[in-house]
C-alpha cells in the first residue's frame, strides 16, 4: 500500500482555522454587500474551503500563489491580512493595492499572493514564470496556480501545462472543479470526465482527488509540493468540490440543479471537518467556539477599518501606470 | 558564431547585429537578464533570422530558453519571472503572433503595476519583428503599434537605425516597466554607424535626422528609408524639409515634434501601419490641439492602405507609402490653400 502523507493534529487544527475563516469571511461579505455598505463584484468560494486550506498547510510564506477572481479563499488561506483585504474590497487607500485593484486583483507579495487575475486561465502562464525564477535561483520555492474547471478549456491551460512539463518547473496546477463554468455545467463543455486525465497529455501526474476531504486533499497537496520542491516537476491536481452559490453575487443560480446543490450543502465540508476534530479529540467544542468567535471579532475589526479608511486621492490615476508618474 | 557577421565594415553595424550585441552586453552585465522565445537557441540557429545567435552558447540554455510555439506561455513566463526579480526579454517572432498573446500583454504585463498599487512591476521587453516587402501576405507583416500604444502601462519603441536599435534595447532592458520593441524585418541588414558599447538611447526621445524650415516629416521604422531620398528631391524643388525619426511611439516625444511643427507650420506623418486610427491620428490630434492657429496647412497622414497586407508584388508595393508618395504629399502641403 502506498504511503499517504497525513496532517498531524496541529496541522489539522491549522487547516480548520483557515476553513472557518474562509466560511465566516464569505458570510460576512454577503452580509455587508446586502446591507448596502459596500458595492463590489463578489464571486463566492463557499463550499471550496478545503482546497487552499490544505494546500497552504504544505506551503511557506515564501511560496507563491497565482489565483483568480473567485479566489478569496486562496488568499485567506495563504495569509493575506484581513484588514488589508477588506480595505481593498472597499476600494480604500489602506487596501493591499491602495484600492486600485479591487476584489478581482488582490496582490500581496508578503504572503506570496503574486497575482489575482480576472481572466479565466491566466493564472497559469504567469505561475510558470515565477516557478522558472525559482528554478534559476534554486530557492526551493513552489508556485501554485489556482483555477477552475472552466479554465481547463482555455488555451492558456494547455500552453502552460506543456511548458511546465518541458521545463520541469516547480509549479502545481490546482484545478478547483466546482462543476460549473460560470453558468454552464461541467459535462456540457468538457471533453473528459476527469480533468486530471489531461495531465497525462502533458507528461505530468494528474491527480483526481476529493477536494472537500481534508485528508485526501492534504495527501495530494503534500505529494505534489514535495515533488516540485525536489525538482521533479509539475503536478496537475483536480480537486472535486461544489460551488454553493451562483457565479457572481446576485446571480439567482436558476441553472443549478436544486437537489444536487442541497446535497452538496448537506455535506458542507466545514462543519463536517469540525465534527471530525471533536470526535477525534483534536479540539474541544469550547476551543472551536472560541476560535470562531475570535474570527468574527477580526472580521468586525477588518470591516470597520476598511469602511473608515479614506478613498485614494484622484492623483492616483496618474501613479503606478509606470514607475514615473503620468502627467495629468 | 556571432550574428555580427563578417560583412560589416569597421565602425558599422546593422539592426540585426545591434540587437544581438545589446542583448549580449546586457546579459554579460546583469545576470538577471533572460531571453526566451521560439527558435532562439543556437541549436535552432539562434532565431529564424539569427538575431539571438550565439547567446545560448555564451550564457547557457538556462538563461536563453527556446520555447514551444506558445505565445501566451512565453509572455506569461516572462511576466512571472519578472515578478520574481528577473529581466526577461521575450521574443514574439512576428508581430501578428502577438495577437494570440494579447491577454498576457494587455491585461497583465501592462496592468499589474497599477492593479497591485505599485507592489509589483513587470520589467520585461517583448521583441517582435514585422514589415512588408518579403511577400509574406496578410498575417506576417502588420504594424500593430497603435494597439499597444492605446494601452496604458506599456511602452512602445521602434528603431530605424543600428545605433538606435542598440541604444533603445539597452534602455528597454533597463526600464522598470514593460516595453514592446518592434524590429523591421526587411531593413535588418542595412548598414550604418554602430553604437558605442554600453550606450543608451532614451525611450521617449525623437531624433531630428535633418533640419528644415518648410515642412516637418515625421516617420519611423522603414519609412525613414523612404523619407530620406524624398528630402533631396524636395530640396531640388526649393523645399526645405525637416525629418524626424519618432523612435518611440509610446510615450511619444511631444516636445520635439511640437517645436518642429511650430517652426515649419506643416506636418506630414508617415507610417507603414494602416492610416485609420493609427499612431498618426493621435499625433495629428495633439498637433491640432496645440498648434491650431499656427498651422499653415492641415496635418497630413500617409499610411498603409486600409486592407490586409496583400501578397501579389505590385499590390504589396503599393500598400505602404513610398518615396514618391512622400514627395507628393509634402508638395501638396506647400500648395497655397
């Protein structure tokens, strides 16, 4: 039997902390948008908490991620501070990007979030470049490209996997298969029953894993990260999950099968893993309530900090276009 | 084998060799400079016309990487490596092939500095070649500089001489932001004075090639070759024409152009790109805004015909402006209204 790396108790708790933060942050985002205090395009990652939480348990602050517009879970799991994140969501000068990027372009190099793209598939070509840099420097860093199942049908996916394999780059392509490419169902627009099978076409391992199962996801993540770090090249991970909400906030999701969605929500990975921690004696109810309360407090603080912050000055229109200011 | 070739006279160079020398000098001085693109390694003969010949042998395949035919992956890899501290020079073999990498160039390279609030920047150079004259038809020789100049966050340079090719390439590699570097294919081998090693030509500075008082002719790339003989013919008719090589499309040198047109009162803009919505349209608009009362005639533009580049030789020749067209247009500018 093959040895599968498993997270120890401390790691499991750290993974749960990330998952709880992502879930609470999502609920807070929806609440604040509904209240009218904040206007932003919002692509909920609810239901996909396990994937980046388990991935990040295998990464360091120095490792890079490239993520996409549905990527708040990836960012939070990698450690983007809540205040900086929320101020950016609110378009304030105290945000990660001075309010100039917004929710679809969160960048935070200190935690390794090198780019968030609003273009489907475009995290992958850039992730290759970061991984190439690590290969040249020999710094041992690993780069993760996050993307959805829809992105596996765009040219950038195919060009990127081929190049990564030819150059043996320390990059991991993590496809979060939530069954929906915007409004279109997976099977209607994808030629294979498993995206993982496409790994074989590019000479790399293609791993199909239950992305809502912490243990399976951790094992896949750890194996791929170890492989990349020791110079053995890229891996494609297809992490199966389900998107609890419509494509974008405000989308009534009439195209999603109700029974399928209800089943997915009944199997919500966050309370499921919470129950496991208690049953396995890794954490007590009180400890978890305290953790969740702490998260709510951090969110209160981040939202108020963001909304109390200033908007960027209009002179910012001419700044950061180039290194030198653009004349008005 | 050096791309500098054996036929170059002392102190002379050509654009192809000058770009090669600029890349080699930059790579020698700065180990963060990388080169990537299709067919660029010496195993592939150093590029389809040999611009990168010798680089992989001198600097190794790790710094000079031949890529698959994957333009998005090429530009993406350059962007990613630049985010981690490298200065990649990516070759997109022909300018028309940049169309399949537009997302990486326009949505990413050009915008990451702004969208990250200045936390990241993309110090890459994208080299590409183009130009009519070799009968390559509708998808291999377009001038698309205006598309990129229309995007905030990317600079566009376009040398017409060996010395400018060297100096602008060194400046482009030094630049902390993305630079699109356009090379004209048919004039790669034309000889002229070589640049002194290490010299820089500033981005955003035009070059007055000939001074004149009656009309300003503003051109770039191969159109300089067409404009030079026009000066002598106009002089025979008693017309004193000033010739400016724009050299940088974005940001273009308003100061030099406006000062010249303020003196001559007449402007003829010549480019190989099709006329409608071309770089000439923007320059003409600014000149009209700034010098309206001082113009002696409306600004005139000469550009490629508004059709795909044709294959058939007479059509291809007629597509782009020629010396005769430039003389005729300049003459028309001097006719009393």
